[in-house]
C-alpha cells in the first residue's frame, strides 16, 4: 500500500501500513508489535527470542481468552500450548520454551512485508542466526519519540480485535457488518445472528487517518483525557435518514475523527454539510479501508458498492440527497492546519 505512506513518508505511516495492510493469516503480527512496544524501554537493542517470547506469549494467551480463533488455519501446536498455559496444564517456563521453538517461525520474516513488498524502513533486523534474536533499529526508537506513538498501541489492539472478531464469527465476509453505537462509542460486529462489541471507534479509525483530523489535518489523540482527544463525527448528518432510512449513517463509511475545533468549535461543522473537496477526501479515506482486510473492508463494500465507481456514486447520491433535504447552498470547510495526507 505504497500510496498510504508515500503521501507523508514518515515512520508512523510505515509502521501503520504494516499493522493495517499487512497480510492476516494469524494474529502473531499484532502480538509481535505489542511485544515491541513493551520492550522499547528495556535498554537493549538486541532482543533475544527468550526475552521476546515473554510479552509475545502473554499477548497471545490473553487474546485466546477473548477469542479462541487466532489463525485461519485448522490448528497450531503453539496456540495449543498457549491454551494449555491458560488452563494451568503447563508452566510459564514451558510456555516460553515453546514460544521460542514455534512462536516466531513466520512472523519475524513477514513482519515488514506489505502487499508482497517490504516497507522502505525496517524497525528491527533478523539476527536469529548470529545473535539469537532481533536487533531493534534506530527507526523503532525514533518512532517512540513521536507524538503519534502513544496512539499506536491502541490502534494495534483495535486492528487485532477487528480481525479476530471476523474469524470468530465464522460467517461469509459479506454478512458481517460493523456499526457504531454512539452511547459507548464502540463498533459492534453483526453476523445476522448476534451482535458483539468489538473495539472503540477512535482507535479503529485513527490509523487510517494517520493521527490527523479528517477536516483540517491537525494532529489528534485517541487517549482519554488528552487535550487533543478526537471526536467521532458523522460526515453526513443524522437527518439524512429522513430522506432514506436505509442510509448507513452509523456505518464506517460515514464516520471520521475530527478535532474539537472542527467538530464543535466556534466555526465548527456541527450539522453543516462539508464542501465537495471534503467529500472527495472521504472517498479517499474509505479506499484506504477498502484496501485493508475484513471486516472493515467487507463492511464498506457491502454498504457503499463493489467498485470504485459505485462507491463514488454512493457518496455523491448521499451528498445530493442532503442538499435536497436541507436546501443547502453554503458548504462548510475549515482552514487547513497540517499536511494534506489524503
């Protein structure tokens, strides 16, 4: 997904492309990312497999309690060992030994690959043959010094929850829908049989917006209590349903993250209709989601169309419907506060 990081080629976006667009056949990529977050401040650039195995196995074991399906294959001896640990059938030392033997067989090799290409910046070097583990690069430590680093752990966890939920529901992908519940600001997955809470909307959307306000590109945070905490905003207002009750107002395609100034400040959007350039930007943001893997991808396709042209027409129809319903002539657009990232 080179376009994702070429517009703003920084370390955060290289890392996000791995988390958001890397191949998903197992959840090990997410566990490895979270293990690296845990080990960043331990003072060692060389991380031997036995040291890496401790947080890696911890995150996998914890997620197995939440969702037992962590791979798309039929089985895994490593995951069986994590289940045995959760059931007190093996000790922690036995779990770590098993993790060193089986847990890293593919994930270290594949971590930096996105759509069959390696991202331009590496965050660790594979030195298993010479040093018994991996070596963290300066890129990883520089990543940890940036404003957006504090958001990455939440983004990784949300991406993991979305992927494993799709696997757990075990339904055809076109039947899985993701909708937003405003009362708790969570995404819910619906497989037509049951609805399950998945993950907070902010952390699910933030990576695709590269940590910026959708409207003005100001940097935002997804951490509760932060002064720049983002709002979850509906691009098209709720009243659009008066035109057509089937419009997915709480669907992923209509939700963006906005800074408080843009959403509800003195010159904020509130229920105004954004200008046409912002509609085009919404399409671009949604295409980032489309090129990701399910369930967000399949949800967007189901709600907005199976081709780029159909998705563009879907948004234009909603836009025209809003203008007709409201009789709107003036469109809202804020002053740009940062680099145009999509």
